[in-house]
């Protein structure tokens, strides 16, 4: 069940406010920049609009006349025949939004069904009947082999086939193209478009349009009549070159419609794109061609004229969108841009974090030496960031009087004295002077309460090492061996010093801060004002409080104090002051 506080409460985030002209300016620059960008993108890309795709229908009409000159051999005489071709001759109906214009052709006339030799190629040549196979149908060939090898012309022999004879010759497309004048043909494109999402329909030919125009990219960009040669010029191709082998050309009609009433605009943009392989010389099957036949009867025999047609297929591609204002789109856009306002925070945090990193402190960045932002950033960083170490059961902190830093040890001791474990250096937390005022710090003790032992010894007394029980790891001369069982003993094998010298227990402050019964009693009463100080367990309470005083004094931060290990000398000095009546001392236990 949800607690009432959870249901009615609200978790807000606490923030750090940095008063700095430089950072403030940086933030404002970011905010203004973000605002400008968002507004610019909103207006320029019309991101407040709902965009719908276009659907369309296309109808084309090609117009033009071409004259073809052909050499015809009749009655042994060569004659030049001129044929005039019109729309019906050179355009072919195609599926979809495409039309085809013939530009070149190869004709094989008078074909009928009979037996005849194949056209001689490397594949069809033969020397005897053994080179041919009866009933064989090669997909590359034009008919079914009869199994005979017959003379084609002179001494060339090829396999005989049953097919439309004579077989079509394998020839290159004529150069120049026979209908190269097709470049002057024109095509009229009728395009009706519909935006079903916006319920809007329009077309490219509006009522008042001059229908005798010709499209020109700059002078007449709305004219729907295109000269084929011009289309190729736009894409940088030469019509007469493409006309020889044929090709595929795309006519793109782009509708970018703004259907808002206050800025209505919906006219097509035409552009062209060569869609087939331009490098005709290198490609395997260059150009675009197909075959078709005209059938007729002559003397009751079915005959046909086979025409291999080369030409240009024009594909008309209609695409585009229609946009109209939509409040939902606007809200979605504004919502999606809100995160950009966080950029300033990300960037400034990045600066603070980088310039206070150890890399920066090591003066690798040349800027640190000139403008010195490190110190300031480091200050911000300290305020911003609270480092936390995972509270593992193996975590311990130790502090030596002769070292300025604290050591963090995060591993099992495995019988090794704590004194000898190296650990990792961590900086001592900065001193908080407000804490000091809470302590009864007068260097003059209150008058001793009668009946209570006078605890303070002269503090500067010389330590006389009792060399007999002094453990080998002790450097101060005041440590004692641990009482703990063998397994945990190493935890208490810690001296107050790293190098030989005076013990911390001989310092004046040790007596004042840690051993002062009066001060400890005050602290206990501070926590529990009605505590009976004469009770039996008071000594234990005072002792634990003294441990706490020592760790707070030497380690500063509460997080560290919980895991701080007392040196043996301090531990035994405190225990001597506030002894346990019976039984063994239990020693340090990790709070986790
Ligand atoms: P006890 O009074 O018989 O239990 O034995 P101790 O005098 O050793 O006190 C044990 C209590 O003091 C436990 O709560 C320990 O966590 C705490 N304590 C003992 N030694 C240390 C130490 O080195 N560091 C810290 N932070 N606490 C200690
Ligand atoms: Zn010692
Ligand atoms: Zn010591």
C-alpha cells in the first residue's frame, strides 16, 4: 500500500545556483541560441504543419513528325524511300506513368513460318550435321533445330531451324539514329493530384494556362509541354547519342504544397533525371530496346515484319507532400525541442567537470596556466558533487598522525596487519569550523567533580615504550596486542603513526576531545537529555562515544567515521579510561 506521504507528496530536485557572470552569460547565450534555432526551424521547415503524401494520376500526349529515309532494293534497283512517321508510329502504350518514343529501329521484313539456316554467329556455325541436334531449343536462338547443317551464304554453314524465316540479322543499331529528329517532339503532361488527408485536389494545367508554350527551367517553369531535346539538355546528355541505343529518362514532378489559407501555394516543380546506365560503352546490355511485329497475310500465308525498336522510355514520377497547420503537430514539435534547453546545463557541467579533473590539475591543458579556471571550477565541482564509496563490509579508513591524507582500504586483510596495508590515498575532508563550536573546547577543564577520577594526565609526558609487549608494527610505543580472536586480530593491528615518533594519545587535544569525561557526558546528554549518567552501562556508552569523538575528529566526514579504524594506542587509552567491568571487548564491526 502506498503511504499517504507518497501519494500526496511531490519530489522536487534541489539545485545549485552559481552566481557567476561568466557562467550566467554562457547560459543565456545558449538559451537565446536555442530559442532562435527552434523558431527558425519551426518557420523555415513549417514544422507546425501536418504533412500528407500526394496521390496522383498522369496522362501524356506526344506530338511531332519525323521523316525516315530508307534504301529499298526493288527490281534490282536501289531506291531511297522517304517515310513520314507520326505519333501512332513512334509512340507505344506502356503500363504505369510511362510513355515511349522510338528513336531508332532495325527491320526484318517478310518473315514466314518455314525452315531456314540460322543467322551465322560463333554459336550457330557448323561444319556437318553432327554439329546440330534435332529438336534442340536454344533460348538464345530463334527456332527449333532440325538436326541439319545447311549453307547460309557462300561457304558459311549454320544449323537449320524451324522459325520465322528469314532469321533476324544480328546487327548494331544504326548510326546516326533513324529518328534523331525526335528531339523536336513535344510531350504534354497532364497531372492531377490529390491530398486525401487534407481533402484538396488540384492539377498542373490550370484553366488560364497558355497551351502553346514550351517548358523552360527559368523562363517558363510552369509550362506542362516539354521538348524532348530540352529534357536531355537539362540532365547534361546529348539526345542524338542516347537516341542510337535508347535509354530511360525520369520526369519528376514535385508538389510541395502549403495548404494554409494565409500562405497558400501549390504548384508543381519539374525536374529530370537520367534513370538508366549512362555509360553505354561499358554496360552489358546498353540502352533500351524491344521487338514487336506487324502481321499480315500475303497469298494466304501469314507473314510478319519484325521491328527491333530502340527508344527512350520516359517515367513520370510524382511525389511531394501537402502541409496544413495542425495544433497537435505544433505541440509535439515544441515538446520535442524542450530538451535542447538542457544543453546549457550539459555544456556548463561538462566545463566544470573537465576543468576540475586531475588531467586539468596536472596542467596538461595550456589554458589552465593562462586563465586559471581550474581553481574556481574545482570549487563548484566540490559543491556539486558528493563522492560516495560503496559501503562494502571490507571497506575501512585509517588515518596516521604523520600523514596529511586518509587511506581507504577495501580488501580482505587475510592475516596481514592493517598497519602494513597500503590502501588508496583520499583527501581529508575540509574542516568544518561550525562543528568545533559544538564541542566544549575550552582548554581549561571544568573543575573536577568530587568523587570522580581526574582523567587528564600531563599531556606532554614522554612515552616510555614498554618494549616487552610492544607489538612489532607499533611506531608510537603505546600500542598493545589485540584481544580479538586470531581471525579478526589483524583489524586491530594498527598504530597511530606510519614512522616512529610521539603517540597521538600524548597530544593535548586527544585528552580534550576524546577522553574528557565531562565533554563525553555532555554529548550523551545532548542526545538523551534525561539519561541517567550513574547507570551501570554508562562506561560503555562513554567509551563508544569516545570512539566516535576520535573518528569524527580524525576523519571529519560522518561517512568515513563509520568505517574508520581506531589505532590500537587510542583504542586502549580509551578503554583504560572507560573500562568494561567484565568480559572481552568486541571491537570494530562493519555497519554493513
Ligand atoms: P563492546 O563495548 O564490548 O562491544 O566493545 P568495544 O569497546 O570494542 O566497542 C564496540 C563498539 O564500538 C561497536 O559498536 C564497534 O562498532 C565500535 N568500535 C569499536 N572499534 C571501532 C573502530 O575501530 N572504529 C569504529 N568506527 N568503531 C569501533
Ligand atoms: Zn603504536
Ligand atoms: Zn599511538
